[in-house]
C-alpha cells in the first residue's frame, strides 16, 4: 500500500538556523499539506498546496516558512530562521481529493 | 467558541464495552468530516469519513448532526488495541483548511 514518507525522522538544530523538512507524497495525489503538532497539543494546519502553488495557509505560516515541490515528487517545508517555539512534530499529508493520508512526521527540536 | 471541540477524556472503559465520543464544530458551512486515530507520538491515521446519512465500518459507527453541528463516533466491543486518541477533523466549504480537535483519549482496560 502506498505511503507518505518523510525525512528526516528527527532533526535537532540551533535557533536561527534554517531547516528543510522533506516529504514524498503518494504518487497520484494532487493535494499536499503541512501540519505541526507541538507536544501535548492539537494538530495545527500550516499550509495546503495544489497545482504547484499554495492554496491556503494559516496565521502560523508566516514569512519564515516556505514550501516547494521542486521535482514533481518531493514536497518540502523550509523554516528560514528557526525559533525555540518551532520545536514540534511536523506532519506532511497528501490527498487525492478529500481524505488525507499522513506521513510519519519529522520531530524538530530547536535548541 | 472553538472551531472544533472535543472532550479530552480520558475515557477509561473495560474490554468489550461500548463507548461514544462527540465533537462539535462552530462553522455551519463545514462540508467534510472525519475521525482519525492517533497513537502516542505517531501520525494521525484515518478511521473513517463521516457522511450525512451516517456510516458504519465494523465496530465503528459515525453520525453527523448538521442541525446541532456535531459528529459522533461509537465504538462497540472495545478492544485493548482501540486505546488511542481519537481526532475529530472538519473542513469548511470552499477551503483547503482542515481543522483538528484536540482529541479524545481512550484507554481500554483488560
């Protein structure tokens, strides 16, 4: 059964550094998403991506965040200058239409 | 009022019990509804979509009440493996944004 994959599984970085989180969505899916979940809190929508552009973003998704689908398979989330409060689990999801399928997540720790 | 609200629990039930969770949503224009389960530190996994007429998948039954703006999940004959957090997810009409509830924790006890 096809799955969404994410790399790395864990990332530790220093405050102010840039990080790139990578996702490979399910191949015939058209919609892609990033979410984050701070430890002990709910899953929060960051951004949706369709037809090679952002279709919607949340208030959390400010100028330090960007997304790209550089090569037709990978879907990346870049955080330009990480802050302590960016420490969270980041989930990628893809969807053929309505139902989303989530990757296993990248646990980001900002020190 | 929160966009999607759930009782955080935990609900502690014995094996074999029937348990029900509710979830309320604030946007009356919401269009799509889902139940996901999340195990500790893992990704959300789709349990079932929720349709207007209600739907059943084995021991799981989901209902939607648009007038009162809530969805429900009923689990019959609970198994130890049902222990998880159950997430209510709602998508508004004309939007790509999916809103998650905080989740309801279920512990099924032997």
